[in-house]
């Protein structure tokens, strides 16, 4: 394989945002038919690298050569037409339009000046057949498809421009296990056809299953780039992290006592989760693992009364409760730190103080003055770096925004804290601050439920781990369970006592 | 072991086909006609008489023109509030230029269309280039036109020759010529949306501008063209009104309330106010529902204030029905009735299936299928 000339060569790519360097001198070579894994921690620069190749971002320095010609794309469409297509993590599909209309969006085939719908459907079907996909109707509106099928439509869209290089950013992030197999098959078929694939994934198993070559990034710099056969999982993780995982996570604080059950669920369920049994004790941190779409967010939304449980029992401090609104939950001492901080956690164009007082003002208005006086202290204890409490939160970094969200909830003095992806998209320093806060709350007797997609975080922080699969709690595992066990429970392959876990 | 896992979700799932929005409008229209016919019959009149049908169709045509144009604009996630003023202005330009002379008809019609196209172009440019929200942009241009009309016209003006008045007065059987023209424009509009790139791109720009841009669409173009088409159809409505009145009038557009009524008809027709989904035929259905409701109330001699109450209820009810369908973005996994659990769980789940408004109907089978496969495994 090494004899063939590379189809894509990137050399010395550099990029900085607002003076922060996110890529320094990164390069790699892609050969036809090669599946090239690109790995690294969150914030290592993988996405930036892909987006520079795709023409979303402009590079500060470096060269990109596609098929022997130096290129400089300023728009993803330009890159795609030159043969470098990208399947982004967020779907770029119109749910109300059909599969064929989406695949040919922006370059609809024409006959006699009018859109040739038959050709559009025919060619879409041909592409689907080529990938061996059955059951996706080119005339079906995209909203009727499953997430996996939508992912396929994205890939077909990339293929329809006759791409020689396809970049895929976390293509399996939203897929269930059997759907991942389908993606594998597609990737292999593409590679047989001589398409070079740059594959970004957090799931190391996929990287080893699929990739011929693995490039590792860390803190925006190239660590290594070489044949996958020369690496094993441990070595790869060591290169990605550069330090043992446990170094991040603070241990349980002295004086933390495991108290009475604060929150209990017995056979609880609604339209999205089913048959959940859960116990959350004072001073305890329970981690919730599971793939995207497994019902983790739906579980905390049900606990918080956003989409209430419709069956089963929920007990708070031993007394049965029925949470039917967020307001009621706040009043009873539950806090939910949502997954999407910008859309659901903050009023972006309001000040730090306004955001921190948001819940207090609306639910416990009488305590506003008291909390306002305490605010500077709370913010500084969380190490919020801002130009004062009057700065609009949209100008803060992700980590500081998250701390404002935490401050907002701490003000309510919650007894149960639900955290949904509390460290997503924030820097390491802020992550550690969040971890320390969780430990401190646990010591004060707060019961904590933390959803996380990052297994090291779940393992490093949890006293117990609940794994969700297909809307049900498929397993409850002890602290420090290994990644393999958690993952197999998350994908439904774990068997306990010879019986398939649900 | 690994084979057992793949059964957790069946590979072939019965696909839920949601009722097409224009089909719902069609059903609603038939329902309204049936109820209307019965009500009219109770006062001893025939809803389906040629005269009554002609009345309904005549009532449809002016609003129909305006609503067709409004559909384009709303599909692109914009709005056009300047239409009533364009309608008035068009009637005046037409009547003034015709000045009672049939030879002037072609020039007058052409002038009206050109002026309307320019107004639409201005709207489109303000929305796309100056990035002013369509609501505000067209409110502004509408007020500018209103100012011009108020300053220059104290009342009706011009004279429409008899030959042009025929358009508004004649018909083929019970079907007025004006309705036929309106329907022809609707056919052209539906074809434009389905079979031209610009038409296709309107859905994309309205549905998700980011996706449209990332797909290489020049997003300004469809929006500008939508605004131009909207002003042009408003001008057609103005021409029709001039033909009916025999003169131009500076208030004929505002009296008709065509801005909000056309938006209401479009939304009633299943087009999403946020853009990206909708159809011309749905809009025509919406216009027809309004026309039938109006007609029934006129025949029954209902208090005119009650008319507006009924209109208002129809609009709110229609949108409530559509949003109920839209809100349920995530598909419920557990619908309860497929559950093998205790009876109380069925009761609890039943509420969810109902809340899904149709979403649950076909989906109910799914968990059952899953469960059976799991048991086999």
C-alpha cells in the first residue's frame, strides 16, 4: 500500500483562535484505499484539523495537496467538488425533504431547465445499492429515518460528488451497536473502491477495527503517525493522554459519609425510558454511562419533571413524589445541570450575575438579596474568571460558563444534583474544578447523579455506575469497573448470571 | 453472544408515514363543506347551488393570489406585511393608466407587474443584504407605500375599461374567470416549487439556512425571488380588484386585511411559519376553508362580529393541531400499549400515545416487535 502515491498530503498546518494556538505544525498523508484514524482527547485539535481540510476554517500556515495539486479551499462545497468530502458530526440534512432531495441539495440534476426528479431518485438509489443499503427509500422524508439511516444519507451525499477522500467526524457517535456494523461495512466498501478515509472517533475499538494507519494528536500537536499494527490500546491511550487517566480525578474527600437514600426510583418509566430502578444516597456520586440516544438525558429530564414519569414510583427522602414540572423539582431541592449549556443552561446575552440569580429570582425570589450578597464569594470559590459580575456570559470561555451554571444551581442549596455531561467542551482546569466541586457537594451530603460520555470520567468519579441501553438501565456496576465492562453493558452485550442484560 | 445483541432493535421497522399536511387540509375542507352544507340546508337554502358556488369561488380568488405569494415567502422563513399596500397601489396604477381606454390595458398590466416586482426586489434585498427581519422590513416598505398612497390619493381614482372589468365579472359555468386565473397561478407556483432549483432551494433556505449554505446554495437568491413573487401575486390581486370595482382604490388592500389573512391562510394550509415545509395546494385549501366559512355565515346572516370570532377560532385551532404534531420531535420508545407490564402501566402509557397525536398510532407495534425478538434471542 505504501507504494501508491498519497492522494492527500497535509503539511505543517497551524491555526490559532484569538491568540490561542490550537494546531501547531500538524500534517499527515492519506493514500487511496487507506482508512486513516485520527485520535486524540477532546480539544486535541482533531476537529480543527478536519475543518481546515474541508475549507470551513482558513489555515494560518501549512500546505494541503490534493491529488498532486496544492489546494486552498474556502468553503466545504468547494472542497467536496474537488473530491474531498466531509461528513460532519452534526447532521446537515433537511428533515422535511426527501432522501434524494437532500443528497442532491444545491446541485439538483436538470433536464430541459427543470429539476429532473426521476434522475435524482435513480442516482440516489444507485448510490445506496452500491453501498449495499436496503430499506432506505430515496423518496422518504429524512425525518422518518433512524439516526443511523440519516448518517448513511450523509455518507451518500458525500459519495455523490465522487469523492476521493472522505472525512468522517465521529460517525458512530449516535449509532447503536448493530448500526455500527453497517457503517463498518460501508467504510470497508469505500476503501475497496480506492477512496481514502480519514476517520475520527473516540471509540478506540473502532479505530483498531477499521484503520490501517493511526495519527495521534495531543494539545494541537502531532504525537505520532504510523501503522495501526504497531500500536495496542494501552499504548494508544498513553500517547493520547500522555499521563495516567487517574491523575485527573480527585479522590473522595475525607469525612464523606454515605447516608440514607435521597432519591429512589422503582420501575419508573415514561415514553423514553422504561423500568428504571435507581437508588441515590446522600453523599454518593452515581455515574450514568451509555451511548448517545440510550435514554440518559431522558432519565434526568424525567427525574427533573420536564418529561415526567408516567409509571412506577419515585421517592424523595423516602416519601413518594410526583415531579411534573421543573419548578416543582427546584422547590424540592433538585438541580439539573443540562447538557447543552448555551441553549438550556444560560441566557447568553445576560450578565454573570443575572444568570447566577436566574433560578433564585424565579423560584425563591425572597432569597434574592441574600444570594446576591454571597455571589462574589461563590463565584470566586468556583474560580470563575470574568471581568466582574456584569459581564455578559457569552463572552466567557466554555469552562467559565459552566461554572456560572453551577453557581446558579448551588444558590438553590440542592439536595440532589443531576449533571448531564458536566465537562463537555471545557478545558482541563475547569474540568478539575467541576470534579472538586462534586466531591465537596458529596461531602456535604448531596446526592449526585452524573451523566457522562467520557468513560474515564465515569470511572474516575463514580461510587457506582449505572449503564443505560435502549431506554433501560442495563447494568449497575461497582466503582472502578473497567471500560470494557461498561461498554459491553452500554451496547447490550453484557451478560450477568447467564441472562442477557436489559 | 454478539448475535443476540443485534436483535435489540429490529432491522426492519414498520415505517410511520405521517399524514401529509395538504391531505389534512383537504380532509378539513371536506369536513367544513359538509358541516356548512348541513347548516345552510337548515335555513332552507342549497349550499351547492350554482350561485352559491360562484360566490364562494369569487371570494377565494383575491385572497388566493395573495396567499400563493405569501406561501413562497413563508417557506423561506420570512414574512410579507406589505401586501395590502401593494394590492391598493396596483389597483390605482392599473386604473389610472387604463383611464377607460381598452388600448391601454397591456401597458397598465405590465407597469403594475414591474412596479410590484421592484417592490418585492426591495423587500428581498432589505431582508438578505441589510439582514433586517422580514417582518420589520416589509412593515417598513408597507408603511412607505401607505404614505405615498395617503399623500397622493384622497379617494378612488382612474377608470377601468369595460373589457378589463369582464375578467372580474364573467365565468365558465359557475366558475369565475378570476378563479381560473388564480388556480392557473397556483399550478405554476406548485410546479415552480417542485421542479426548479430555486423552488427546491426555498425549502432549504427556510428549513435550515446553515445546511443550505453548506450545500453550496446562494441563500439570498431564493429569498429575494420569493419576495418578488409575493409582491407580483399581490399585484395580480390588485388588478382583479380594480377590474371588479371599475376604479382604483387606496384602501382596498387594507380593507381586505390581506396581510394577516394571507398569513393565516398559509399557516392554515399546513405551511410551517418557521419555514421549510409547506405547499401551495395546502394554502389553496386554507383559502377555500376561509371562503366556505365566510359564505356559510353570510348565507345564515350571522352577526359580522361573530364572523371574525369564528375566523379567529379556526386559525388558532388549526395551528394548535399542527404544533401538536411538530412538538413531538423525539419518537417515544415505550408507548405503553405494547408493554407486557402491569395494567396500570398501560393506563399510564396510553396518555403518551395520545399525546403523540398520530405519532403513536403506527409506532405502537414497534416495541411489541422488539420484545418478541428479544424473547426469541
